[in-house]
């Protein structure tokens, strides 16, 4: 039996929301990318195939059906008020991080000092903020794209610059999973544009890896933060040696 067009479209939205490409899905299902593309473009798949894709995406059929009826596109950016609420309550920000990374409640309670009631309360707050949808059994559906971006100079970005940045660089980057590259030089405008495009490609690759590993048990994953940035800039300690430009 073929599934409805609405369910196939909902699957596409779930794929985009998790930052997963047809190639990523094909790899996990041990199929060719061409076969996956053909299946989606023709909007023809069996119920068994649908269940297999849902398993890869860690999405229940009930969730998928609800998504099909809603047809809502995932948010690619939060509102300023939503970001401010997360900044104001660190536990809420952590709850969003864990939810986006598909932590199950039992894993959360095993690894963090929340009671069941406290965890439920955080999920309720995220639901009321319109960032997730809370479902029976404390299952959640995120209303954001997995690779959503914080607002430029918004509450979260300012919080990171003023508070979290110092914490991020406080310890040496000398662990097995650490990497720190400090590079500087002079480039043309075209060179800078090319570098920015490359950084955006790395960000998309990071999102794809998150989607690929999202279904692994929490014990097999390590929280990782990646900071990508570029700007025209020289160290302030160089300023005394610069000639002033007049005229």
C-alpha cells in the first residue's frame, strides 16, 4: 500500500529539520542515493519503507501524521523573546540542547540532576514558548530546524560574547577531541568571500553529522561545540604601531 502524498511531504520536512540529506538517509538505509531521490520525487513508497525511514529519523508514525496535518515549516530562527527566555534560565537552555539532540527522558535523568517533575516542567516551558511541542509520555517534537541559527546580535549571541566565550576558551585545547586553529593574514575581498563560503560548508557538514549520530544512545555521544568566525581584524596590541590616516 502506498502512503499519502502528505506523509511523504512531511518526511521531507523532517529531513530538512534534522539537516539530513538524501545521501545521509541512503547511507543509513543501505540504499543508493539515486533510489532515495527517485522514491521521494515520485512520492511513492510502501508503508514498510515509510516505517524504516521513520526509524532512521527517530520519528513515530503519530508524530509524522501530526506533521502532515500541520504542514508547518520548521523555524530557522527564534524570536528575540524566545532567546531571552533561554538566556534567563540556563536549565531551560540545557533542556533545549538535550531535546534537539534527541535525548530520551531516562537518559536525561540518569546523567543530570533533574527529577522527573523538574524535567517535565522544563519541557512544558519550552512548549509554551513555541520552541517544541510536548506530547504524551514527555515525547517531544522540535518546532525548529535542527540547524537553526541564533539571531545576529540577539540575546543569545550577546550572552555568548559576554559570558560564555570566556568559559569556552578557559581551558587548554589539548584533549584528544580538541582543536584550536588561530590563523590570520591578508586576503582580497574575493578571497574573504570564498573563505566564508567554506565556513558555511563546514557548518552544514556539522549539522549533517549531528543528524547522522542523533539516533545513537546518549552514552555513545559527546557534547561538542564548534565556533566558526571571521572578520576584518588585527590585534589591538598592534594599534600603537599603526600610522594614523589623515585626509
